[in-house]
C-alpha cells in the first residue's frame, strides 16, 4: 500500500517553475507510470465476466444519444500485473449509493489519505454505446468548448467547471501533451466563485506491458490533473482559489469477433474502411462547404469486428479542496454522489454531440478566447454543480494532435495577409484520407522553446515539397466514371495543394525574418528568466525569514509557558505542603483534646471512688489506722501541701479539746483524707 501512496504524491500541488521544461520526456514518463499504477489499483466493478468470454450487448456504434441509452457492460479487463493487483485491496468494497446512482453502473470507492490532505475517491464503470474514438474526442474537446463561451465563472462548462484561459501548451513527441489552464466555477448559494490553476497532462501512449489485454496494450487516453501556481495567473479579486487532483482514463476492452485482430490491426482496419462507410470520423469537406470540424457518425448495424463497438472502461481517481474554509467532512460526504452525477453530465453531453471543431479551430479557440466578464453574476442550479467541487474538471483535455505546439506567447502576427504556417497541418488533416502517411508526416512539425525553432521549422516546411510527388488521390480506373462529388473533392484537393505551396513560400520569407530576431529573443528570454529567478529567490528568502521569525516567537512563547508552568507547580506544591502540615497539627490537637477528656473522666471517677472509700473506712475500727498509714505514706513522697494542711487541721483539733473520743478522731481522719483527695484533683 505504501507504493500506491507514494504514487499519489505525484499529484500534489506544484509551482510551474518546478516543472523541468528541458527534461519533459522523463518527467511525463514518470508521471504516466505513476498514473498507470494508480488507475490499475482501482478494482473493476463487481459482478462482471472476463473479456475472453464476454459478448457485445449491442450491435450499433455510437448509438447512444444520452447516458440513459448507454449499456452497462459486463465485460472486465484482465487483472493487471500481480504487484499492481495487490494494490486493489487498499480501496476495499464499493460504497453504497442511492438507487438512482446505482442505475448508472458506476462503482465508487474510498481510500483514506495518509498525508493529512483528505481521502481519495475512485469511480469505475464499463459502457457500450459510445465508441472509444468519440469518447476520446469528447474528452479532448470538453474544456476547449467552454473557452469559446463568454460569461461568468464556469460559463459553458460540462461538469461544473469551465475554462477561462490556456496558459501553456507543450507537446512532447511520442510521450504526451502538457498544458496549463486557468479554470473557474460558480457554486450555488451565497458562495464566492472558485478558480483553479491546473497542470493538465494527457497521453494516448501512457500504458505499459503491465496493462496488456491479450498480446497488446489496448487503446487508451489518460488525463492527469495537478494543481499548479503559474506566474501568468495571479489570484483574482473576488474569487477563492481551490485545488483538485485527479487521474482519469478511458481504456478499450477489445472483445473477440469472427476475425481476430490486434489493436494495431484494428486501427488499420478502421482507417481502411472509413471512406467506404462514409467514415466514423468524417471531415467537414465531405459534408459540404459550410460544415466545420469533425463529425462522429453512428451506425445502427456496425460490423462485428468494428472496434467502435467494443466496451470502454472509464476510471477516475480524485481528491479536491474547494477552499474558502469549507469543512473537509462536508466535501467528502458529498463527493460520491457528485462524481456520479458529473459522470452522467459528461455522458449526456458526449452522446448528444456529433460535431467537433477541427484541430485548427480547437487551437485558435484555446489561444484567443478567454473569459472577459467573469464578474457577471450567474445562479447555477444544484444539479449543475452539486454544491461542492468533487470530481469536476477531472477530464479537461485540448488538442489531440500529437505534433502541435502552440503557446499564447508564441502566436505569430498574421496581419500582413499571409497565413500562419500552422495552417499547413490543418489542411493536411483535411486531405489526410487521400495522402500517404510519408507525405502527411512531412507536413507535421513541432515547435521548440529554444532558438532552434527557426531552423527546424524551415526543414519541416522544406520537407513539405514531398507533397508534390505524392499520389493525388485514390487510384481511379479509366473505365470507371467519376461522379460529381468525387470530382469536386479532387478539385478541392488541387486547390489546397496550390495553397500549400504558396504558404510554403510565404513561410520561408517569414522564417528568414525570425532568424534575425532569434538572438534578440533569446537574450530577452534569458533576462526574463534571470529576473524571474531573482524574484523567486527573494520570495523564498522573505518566506524563510518570516518562518524563522515565527519560530523564534513560538520558542519564546513556549519558554514562557514552561516557566509559568514550573512556577505554578511550585506554588501548588508549597500549598499542598502547608495544608498537609496544618492537617497534621489539627490531628495532633484533636488527639490531645481527646486524651485530656479521657483523663478528666478518669480523675473524676477516681475522686468519686476515693470519697466513697474514705467514708466507708472511717466508719470501721481498722479504717482509721489504714487512713493514717496512707497519710504517712503520702507525706513521705513529698506531698508538702497536704502535710501542712493536715498539721494545721490537727492543731485545730487539739485546741478544741482532747476528749473528743473515737468519733472525733475518725472525723479528723476523714477530713484529712478528703483534703488530700482535693489536692490530688487540683
């Protein structure tokens, strides 16, 4: 599971300055390897059957007109490599969805994130009724279409998020395409509009042998979205910046037919038969002079070996943060239903759309169009944006041409009346069915960021002369009469060939001027790069100083807290000690008081007993003698006071008369003993 979490780290937010523009091939390759592992870690929908034993459930190609018309396919791709198959356990079981969401055949999974940035969600489904080619073209066109719509934030969106501007567009030959988009969305209610700056990486050549189906890698299209900061997209007033990370992929599941064919054979088969059956992907020229772009046709009874009838697996992994202090638990609670509803919106749009803009229109729209009045208010229904960003914007791709490179900053001025040389490749697209591959490829070119742009462009334009020797169309037998439509098409091709030659001459002249300005542009670019580096360095230094200052202040606060805690602890200990000593003295005082009370009780009892004894002994004959001996014994122990009082009493007794008899003597003995008893009690 650690391998999956490590792969997900590649989707974390980045600064565009961190993207290695000089090593994009390796950068994109590593990114697509991680994206493949992430996509293969998602378990397939339950209750399916292996693709080897599965059959097509419908015979039409692109026959669905809405998401409800699509068929949920039971076909399942084979399990990926053992190492990647083990990662599927991390997603657990599918989440429980509402009855309405269950009808779509989409399974949703949830996996806890280990980086404290929220949980990951994944959805997966397999559909029939929307061919792979049309599906891929729809994913490519989803976002450029919103660029052409002027209005508020998110205007013209398909899944709740729309494009305002395309900031970067770099094509890496043989690997994929890297783009940067400025996006926006408007949520319902009193929430502020959101904006997103997204690094969008797309490829149709991203999977490795780990994803083989049979003996070949299936047709696929993958979109990786990474939050990014770009110097040309500062925060806009009145908009809250959010983030979303996602990997989205469509993958064909080729089913067996009467004729076994590999993926490459299927592609060739599609190309060879396209003109015979009015083309699955038709060009504007074949539909009249007023038609534009491409048309995806549908067939009610397609050939059994037509690859457009194969099921398509749709996978997406996403995590989002709409910003603005929205609690994470609210975002995660609404994400499962939101991504299912967003998928339905896309399928409804893709199924109902048959015409797509041409490649050059796609480029011009993405470059020239930008939202000019996003401040205008617009209220969205809850069904349009689902309240919280979850799964929106996860498949926004643009130009599918593998050899095109257009950036806003590199648009050439065509005010002099000559067409941009890039028109050549769009024209080549129009005549592609009639031109052999070598001649067509010679018309394609790739711009470069360095000063080698001029020379490489001249070479590519020079190679276009091969077009002169290319066959002018399909071979036509002299015995076969040409119909009017074919004649018009051939005439149109001749006109375009002449126009290409004129454009080639104009392009050479323009390239000569560009060569003169190349050194100046290079110096300016270097100066701009140096200034940008200095700004970034100063920004980092200021950030570091602020962080150090914060740490110092935090350390001082922590020190004060520790000292205060120690002082409080000392005061507490002193108070406890004083209370303990007080309690001990209170216990001692109580004990002494108890002892005094007991002693007093004992003394009182002894006094009463002594009085009774003296009284009884005084009445007996031997008692007087005993009393006398007791008195003498007490006097011998130092009872001076008692002795003095006894002597005085004896003197008074003698003075009163000596003939008192035994009664008088007994009385004196009793009184003397009583006095001693009183003295003892005192």
